[in-house]
């Protein structure tokens, strides 16, 4: 349950994604039930960086 703008509660999710600039592919995604995403960008950035490093280590 997430509190809406009008004070009502609804079933909702907050989704953030990180996209590779060159390929335009999604390289990270994060889903929360937090109504605000003020603290989410660092988490999604960390996921994208880890996947990017892992990809380059395997090639």
C-alpha cells in the first residue's frame, strides 16, 4: 500500500531503471513500495555499475 497525492492509499510500486547511454539497453532496475524515490538513484546506479564491470570482466 502506498499513500497517494490526495491522501488515499492504493496498491502501487515505484520503479527506477538505469539505461546504457550508447546501446539504450536497460542495465539496472529497482522496484520499491516507497512513495518517494529520493534515496533510490544511488542503489540503481550501483547495480548498473556492477553489471557493467561484470560484463567487461567476462569479455
